[in-house]
C-alpha cells in the first residue's frame, strides 16, 4: 500500500528540532478510512497524519487547546469513539468567506491505526 510514514528525519528541518512524539505517525491514503473522522458534534475533519497516540486534523472546526473532544474514528475493527485532548491549534487558511484550522490532538487511550483497504 502507498501509505507514507512520518519519521524524525521527514519532519526535522533544523538541527535543534526536538521530536516529542511517542510513536511514528502515518499519512492516510485518500481512500483510507482514517483519512476523515467525525467530531462528536457531527462536523467532519480531514486527518493529515495519525498515530495510535494522536493526530493532526484540518477543517473548519475551531478546536481550542486544552479542551477535550470526542472523535468518531473508523478502524479496521469498526467505529470507535475516542476521547482526545487538543494540544495545539492554529489558523491554517484565511479567506473572506472561510477560516480553516489545524489542530493537534492526543488520544487518551491508544487507538488501532492498522492498514485499511
């Protein structure tokens, strides 16, 4: 499968870069079930990268750092409601009619992100 894995070397741009992630993240393929997840309130977000411990989301939902959220994730074992804490968030895209956000979240309990069809 053509999935990409982000490693320390792939994300490090400077010699003073400190890797804080506990596990390697992967970028879901377009058709991967993990490429999109739904927040408990019903809004869908795009998954830019994900690991068992956390993820980076992009979407129109403003998620505030420090808040806890519930995320519906579809794994190879079915749909899971995962509790997560927003650890960072920022405005990624700004236009006259829309604002796009990116949010880094940490899952409270590791989730299975095994390969999907």
